[in-house]
C-alpha cells in the first residue's frame, strides 16, 4: 500500500511545493510514503492570531490569552465584570476527547458525543449566547444535543461536526471584512446549524475546515468542497457543495485536511503499490 498526499491552494512561498511559487489550482502530488502522511499542523506562518481554549478554572479565575498582541481573558466577557458573569456549567465530570480551534472560537468534543462551543459572540458559535450560556463559556450546541458526534473541525470563523449516522453539520460566519457572501451561502443564519446536503445520498466520514472553505469526505472516497477558491483551495468558489472532479489521484481518499488560517486543501490517498 502506497500513501500519497495531494494538495492545492495558496503556494506563493512554496509552502506546498517548494519547486514552484505560484498557487496550485489543480491538486498536485506533494509527497508519498508507506507508514503515515498525516499532517501535524496546517496554518498560516504568522502567529499573531491564536485563540487558545482552556476549561474555565472558576467563574472568576480564567487564564490569560495572548491574541493580536493584547491580553484578553477566556471564560468571561471582558466588558462584563467577572463577578457579574454567569457561572460556567459544571465541567468537572466532563471528559473532553478533542478540542478544535478556529480564529474566533473553540469546539470541545465530549466522551458522550456532545459538542461544546465558546468564543467571540460576534461570530456564530452554532448557538445563541444568553445569560445562562454565555459566549465565553463552553456550552452545548442545542441543535446537536440529540446527535452523537464523533468528529469535529474548525477553521476561519466556522465549525463542523459529524455524527454516528454519517450526517455532517456546519455553522459559522463569513470571514470579515471583504468576504463575498455568495461564497458562504452554505452557512446557516447566526446561531444556527446546517446539515450538509450533498448531491448524492452518502454518509460523511471526515471533514476539514480552512480559513474560508470546508472539505467533506464521503464514504465512497469522493471529496466535496464549498467556500472560497481564490487560491485553488476548492474547485468552484461559491456557496454550493461541489464534488472535486475529475480527481487527479488514482487511489481512494481516506482523509481530508485544512487548518484554521489555511488557504489550502490536502487529501490523503491510499493506492496499491
């Protein structure tokens, strides 16, 4: 079995293919291997926009977070005195299996298959913040409470989740300030969650979220994408879910990858050697 990592998107500095310094608009073979080719991290080289998530230590004591050169606090809204902030839900007995971070929010996947979100209330968290469920405190996404989630992903100003039935759900906001609204028509209204509806009845097995696009992998090994395409990170560049075809790879796609600030798309392919 041979593993291949294919990619497309922003390559102005040779990040994907060092031999060239132009964007890759048709997926190209980046490297091959036999053991593992799973990327460890995919992001923009700048470290000026990092959102760190930690469970609140108490209703009033939260760890500082460096973001864009300033110090903010996690767990309470900076404009509201800590003493007046609503206490967070009890997380002491909640086991967090995975955490994913976008540019403005964090997602937590619990051992019971629930999704908790927290972050900047100016951008959709998949829920509507309230006094009892403030934006800065990890709280369940109501639309997903009845679903057992096994996969989460985040990037840009968006989040995504896959449940045990193969349904994929997305939420979020277009990236300001110059985002074309039509590129993000696949996103629901603020505070809501939308089911990804592909052009064929197929379960979703993997999802990846980039700076302004989302990749979805079906059980057949086919890849769908929606969102921005200015660098070739998606095939169409609109708000419609489109299948990536003709696919240049010959094997079966087993995973898709992007990143919080990534303008690129990567797919892992398995083929017979």
